[in-house]
C-alpha cells in the first residue's frame, strides 16, 4: 500500500476505489444516497462522507480489514459527521469525576473499567509509578506533575472528554476544596471494607499497610 499515514491514506488510490465502490453499491441498492444516521437524502455524492465506524488511527490505517472494509463504512452527511466527532458546535459538555477512597480499595480498577477512549486520568499513584524509584526521592517531581495535570483539568485545557481525578482524601473538607478548585466535580466513592484494603495492602507490601491504617484513622 503506497501511503505513509492517515493523510496519505485519504489521498490514496486504494481509498478512492473503496469509496467509489461503496457509494455505487448504496446508490444501486437504495436508488438514492441517504445519511445512514439521520436518514436525510444526500443530493450530491461529494456531500456524502464515508465514516469509519471503527475509527482510523496510525495503528490500524494499514489494516485493509478495517481501513478498506465496506462493513466498517457508514455513509453520513456533513452535519452528522461533525456530530459523531463532536466538533463545530456538537461538543458534549466535559465532566470531571473525583474518585476517592482508601488505599488499596480498587480506585484504579474502577476508573480503568469506567473511562472512555478520550478521557484522561490523573492518578497520583500512577504518576509515582511512572517515575520509578523510591517515592521519597521523587515526591517533589510527582506532586509537580500532579498539580500541572489538575490545573489543566481546572482550566479545561486539552481535548479530553471526561477527566478522572483519583485521590484518597479521607477528609470531606479536602474533597470539598478540591471540588471547588476543579470548578465542580462529581464525587465517586470507591468503597471496600477495612479487611479487604488491609489484605490488598499486605499483598502489595512496602508501605501500603501503613498508608491503609493511616487513612482509616484520618477518616474516622
């Protein structure tokens, strides 16, 4: 295939042939071109857009079963195409979630199962893990990275859809303060019993048992 990436793909002979065939098949089948999302007639072929249901990116654009698969193509009008990609007035309002709970309660597992493809996660533990080494040695760097990420969420910078802030925050006053700083956030309390958290902390080892006991004291 003679293209190097997404921009080259949409100018390639392979895509032009695929697009022409898909439009011809729809025209022959239905007698006219109609948006497969809103049902409105598409009067001119060039006004129809063949949208990839499984979104193309640099990792799958070279896979013909995705990029050139007729079953992965949906004929839509310009308005619906903008709505699908949430642009030009179709953007959804962004949502911020403040996920809190005891260390080892499963906060990260909950967020991984709940987040969307275009969401961002600000997790202090994950930041520490990414830096490696002893936590005491990288504490200032980790907290600086955390504050930078939270500030981006606060100012709604970037192109994310939803943001998940993951903290322990045993005191309600700290949670309320962070909510105000974020310009409003929905609280999500990930609950687990003290025994469950202690067991997971023992499995992880290190300072986790100490952090669990401290959280239980602070939240009492």
